[in-house]
C-alpha cells in the first residue's frame, strides 16, 4: 500500500501530465479548426458524434455540450452504427469521429460506409497519419506526448485532450451564434442553474405574508407584526408609500440602548430608504443584494408600490444558494 505522501505525489503528477497535454492543443486551434467551426455553424443538419471505448464516452459529453449551447447534436456509437444506427444520419448532417489511434477495427469497418453516404466528416484524432485521419475531410489533432497512466496505456491525457477540443468547438459555435444567457436558460430549465437564469422574485415572494406597519404604530404592534408574519422584518408604510423597514436586528439594537420602549414608535427605529428589489428581477439578483449588504430580506416593489418581502430562506428553499 502506498503512503499518503506517495498517493498525493501520484495525483499531482497526473494533474501536471494532463495540464501539459492540453497546453499543447493550442497549436491545433488553427485554420482547420476555424473551417470546422464555420462548416458546423453554416450547416443545415445535425452534428453526429461517434467513437468507440473511452472516446465514445467523451463523444457523449461533447454531444451534451453542443446541444446545451445551441448546436443540435446526436451521439452514435461506432459499434452500434453497423447494426442499424447508421439510420440516424441524414444527408445534411456533419459527422465527427473521435479516436486516439485512428486505427481501431470498428472505425475501419465504419469509414467506407460513412464515405459512401457523402457526409462531411471531421476526425478528432491522436494520430494525424492514421487511417481515420486519411479518410476524413478535416483533421483536428489531439495527440499527447504520453498518457497519465504509468504504463502509457489507459486513455487519460488523450481523452482529456478530446474533451477540451470538443469544448473549444462548442464555445466557438456558441460565440458565433450569439448564444445568450436567456438562450441558455431555455435549454436548462431544471436544477439550480436553470433557476438562476429564469426564476424571478415574482415567482417566489407571493408565498409569504405581507408585513407592514405605519410610522406611528407602537412597539407592541411592530413586534406582533414581525412575529406573526415570520419573515424577521416588517415594512413601514406612510399610507401606501414604503419609507422604511424594521428587522429583528433593529429591535435588538434598540433594547440595548435602554430606550423607553413605551415611547418608541415604528419610525424611531426603522431603517430609512431600505434596499429593495423589483418583482420582475431575477431571484439571483436579490441574493446578490443580500450578500452585498449582509441582510436576509428585501422589500419587493412593483411600479413604486410595496408588494411584500422576499427572504433568504425563500432562496434557499428554491435551491439557488
């Protein structure tokens, strides 16, 4: 069994090896790379991404990244292709094939079948002199000096290089399309990421009560309003106009000052011109304001009128934080 120090050394060597491997990819971002991006961007069909073994797993990730950033893509396993999955491919589709060696039997069997269909083909390959490289229209070189595996056998640095090249393609296409945060939100409606991009204050705060007192209300009414509405704060309204907010913290600070509590009115302890959020703003923007000012609730406004309160707990409940 290795010691902890030996294990840490091995781990660091792997990271350094893969770092060095992808550093060399800069030379592969060349004219051919630009032509591939233009080909996919101007294409009318889908991008079919295929591979075998570990390359197939990387191909699936590239497909997922392309689909989520505006480029329609489909995964086709190289082994399954010759057993019916070639039916996925349409004449207008572009095919990307991933392979470390470019010489695997499945790839060699598949290539004549693909060439007969007339689709444009791109190789992401670790050997630019391989069979695969010679049979495709474009070659993106992802060769690496060595694998992170001590036997130089297990695909490690080579699959990392494939993955980075796929990301480079996806992000370049994203930029070409002018793909925005709003577009990203349409494709990622689920989970915390999606909520950050589309969930608005209006979707959240209305579940809460609407605490409010008037400027001359006494301390008892303030405490009752904060306690019963269970948001740790109450707005102070002059008629319908928001003029301040009182929080649990304001009450504690007032008690520490030995103030005559029987004489205290809401306007005496409120924070004037409180930080607010419009109901149409994103919940993630409300969170940003809370963090910036070290507060846990914000009055919600709509066209100048006080509508309620959004609390940090609401944001936590939505899984955004």
